[in-house]
């Protein structure tokens, strides 16, 4: 069976020493874009390895050793490029799918107590349901298996070549990931709060930050949360900052995004692996 995986698929010296909030935001965005670009390149190259191995096995099934060797060489080139890009063995994501439903608060509820009734504003997230599916290529030993396949084919041992190529395909695994939904809700609200603060809508940002804190409290009050104390501490930090947001909002988007990063580091996936 052919493995088909689709790729799913921010004075000079004085400025450097004292960057403005806008410069900090621009730098963060540039770093994110650079990181995303590197991951995309790795994923595309991993796809070339997978497809090359499958094409080679298909050619071998037709007794077409010449085409099989060409496909192995393509896969080998891609695998060696991954070795250079990564510098160490590990798993590379080649496919990710996220199905998520977010429920937003009605305007009358979200804006209660703010003295406003602007229904055009994005509203805080009340609840989140999501499912994550990820497919990875573990490049540990991939180049070695492809070298073995090439050597076997050159000596006329098609069976050994096919076995080595099968080892490459067995390095493709799927993982189902379950993430604590209150934390996902908090993270979505922090993204929204950062956008609101960046737009200067600090009243709306305060409401959204309060919704993020509710998610943290729900998580901390759950059954055996791994990061309960940290969640409570972060909630208190956000509450205190939100109270001062109207008057102390310089750098607010960047600060809110650091809270997003902190919560993201707490995610603990429950992994189920299966070969592809």
C-alpha cells in the first residue's frame, strides 16, 4: 500500500538596547516565521524520504531495479539533508490535523459589567472541544536503512532491499494527542487578549484575560492536575496585571504572549502510536 501523507499544513545602538514594544512584537513575529519556515522545510524533506521509499518498493514489485535505485537515491539525498537540518535523531512532523470547536460567550454575558454592548467585538472563549492527529517520521537510522537498501539492490538482493525500505516506512508513526481543554481555552483567550491589547482595546482585553483565568482555575481544580500550583500562581499574576492594564499597558501584547508560552509548555499528550 502506498503511503500518502499530505503536508497541512511575525541611533541604532540606542534602539538595540531599548527596543520599543512594537520592535519586540516585530522581533517575536520574525522568530515565529523563521521557526515555522524551518519546520515546513523539514516536513517537506521528510515527505521526500517517505515517498522515495514507497516508490522504490513499488518499482521492486515490478522487478524494475533501475527505477527502484533512482527512487532510493532521491530518498537518500532527502534523508541526508534531514540529518544536516536536524543534527540529531528524532521525530519530524509530516502531517498534522486539528479539529477544534470553540464556543464564544454571548455579547450580553461577555460584556456584563463593562458598560458597553459592542457586539462586533470578538468575544472570550467559553469552551473548547478539540482532537489532534499527528504523523511523524522518526529519522533515527533512516539514512542507514536507505544505504542498506541501495547496497542490497546493487548486489542483486531485491528482497533485502525491500526489507530495508520497509524499515524506513515503519519509522512513520501516528500519535493521537489529548490536551487539557481548560488550558486550551485559556490559551485561546490569551491570544485574543493580546490582539485586543495590540489594538488598544484594553477594556475588552481585561474581560478576555478574566476568561483566561477562569480556564486556569478550572484546570487547577481538576483531578490531579500536573501543574495545578503553577496554574493558580499564573492566574493570580494575570488578575493583578489586568487590574492595572488601563494605565500600565506598554508591552502588554508581548507579556500576554509569554503567558501563552508558559501554558503551552504544560501540555501533556497521551500518545498512541501505530505504524503507517
